[in-house]
């Protein structure tokens, strides 16, 4: 077979997205160029890799087999690259990371510090939602992921790098803005703006309120933290967000953190990778950097924004899990 790695890479992108258009966008190619590469691969293999039903395309049985082997080949090439990077040392190489959209509020600051120390390192950064992060981990498409609580059912290595407090925010003129130790039951009278199903923040919110038997009313379902912040500022409801996402709005007095009993919900940010994955020197160094320096570097930036009065030590300990 006279097939090329480029053909396999293009085919894998189409197979992963089940779309020639999205694959072209991912690879920064034109759609005709993507179609040509797939057609050439089908000609070399003498099989059809895709079939079209209506407006959707699907992998054929042969396409599914080729996709599995293309992933194995890619994984072997990645391991070869890792070995060569380790031989060259930390100063050179490529770092592929993906981060939850919420984490993108602080990750660029950390990357900036890391890249100044290792200017010859090339970084590939993908900012996406929780579902896509888990897909990339399962498909071994990235070296490291920064996310909230990793799922227990996946075979992953996860280490906490710093706290990720979840807080309830409101516009400064909200009736609850000046109150202290607001009972949880009082929140049942308010409307909450929530992230899409599957969001880590939403999962934590639903788990927390279920634990305390609090039923909250949800208004709009919003697909981004920015949209939630704008909607809260417009008076459309309250928001439950990571404090990392509202730093600027707090400093500009556009939002306030409500002093609600049992809050903040204390979670953590984690650096995550597949168990058994061979990390390159660059990836290992970045992981160590996150574990030893992330909290300190970001703590300096957030030191001037304080939480409402803390709740009891017992309730805090209960929520650290």
C-alpha cells in the first residue's frame, strides 16, 4: 500500500468529526483538499471508507477498521516524538494541552511564565468543554489536560494543582448583595442561569443543591461563562461560577459574590493525563511546574479579592472532597 501519513491524518480528522467541513476547519485546509486526500486513500486501499445517508456521513465497516489503525499509528508516532524530545532535553519539544473553558481565565498566565523559561518549546493549546476534554483524553490526542473533577470511571492520572472555589454572583444592586449569611433555602426564591448539561460547574452545582435538598429554579441555559456573566449583570438571574471566571468583574464592581451559607463550594483544578502514558520531558516539566508553582503564581493576582466570611471548618472539610 502506497499510503501517506498525511492521508491518514486527514482521514482521521474526517472520521473523528464525521464531517468534511469540520475536518477542513480543524486542519486549516479547504474542503476540496480534504476530499481529495480521502479519495486518494480510498483508491489506494480499494475500499470505500465513508457512506452518505441523507446529509450525514458515516464510517463504513472498512472505515472503522482504518480509523482504529490510524489512531494506533498516530500513537506510535507520538511516542517516537516523546522519546526524541527526551533525548534532546526539556529545552526543546512540543507541549499539547487542552483545558476546560473555565480554566482559560488563568492558564495563559501560567503558560506565559513557563514559555519564558523554555522559549524553544512549542505549545498547542485547545480550550473546550468537558465532554471534548474527555474525548481527547480517551483518544490520546493531548499530553495533559487541565480540568475540574476528573471522572472516576476513566483510567486517568490526576493531581490537584490548586483550589477552584465556586461562588454565587449577582449584580451589585441585587437585594441579597448587602445581606450576610444568606440561608440556602432563600435561594429557592431566585432564578439561576446555568451552563449546559455535562458542564463540570453544572454537575457540581446540581450535586451540591441535591445534597442540601435545595430546589432552585433555572432560567436560561447558557453555553459559556461569559454569557452567564453578562446575563447576571443584566439582572436576568444569579450565576454559580468559578471565582477564576469573575476576577475582572469583581474588581470593576460589575458583580458581587453573595455571602451564602455553606459557600463557597471548594473544588480543585487538576492536571490530568492517561494512566500509562509516557510523558515527554516538556510535559513532565510542565506538570511539575503546575504542581509546585501554579497556586503561588496565581495567588498573588487574586490576593486583593476576598471571599465573604468563611463558614465553619466542618462544612469546609466536608466540601473539599
